[in-house]
C-alpha cells in the first residue's frame, strides 16, 4: 500500500501522512486522524453537486489550504471527515 505525504510548499511543514488515503477526481484525501493539528475552519463556501457541502480549512496564515466533507452525500460517504489539499499550496508525494 502506498503512503502519501502532504507538505506545505511555503514552509515544508508536513500536514498529513497516511497509507489509508482515497483518490477522487485527481485529489488525494487523507483521513482526519492523519492530519496535523493547527487547522482552522475557513468561511469559504462550496458545495459539490455529488459530494455535498464542503468545509474549507486554513493552516496558520495560509487560507483555504485544505477542504473536507464533514457530512457528504451518500455517493461520497467513504471520504467523510477526510482532508484534501490545494495543489497550488501543498505538494503531495508518495514515500
């Protein structure tokens, strides 16, 4: 099984590491318990037509660096509470 690591490009801070990720639409979703502490909720709204309402997250002074689906629609229940990251701000690599 592949382990993925999410690293903040601006500082090199590791934000998540897991071998229990999900891949959807080109994004790697990390289980909530594999994500670093220090995230805060963002007010940025977004609703995906098939996954449902998302929650964006800030990390330090980096806004909207991640998003999650706390209560997704039935088709996306497997990513409930998982975090995905903005590829412009975070590097995802396999180790």
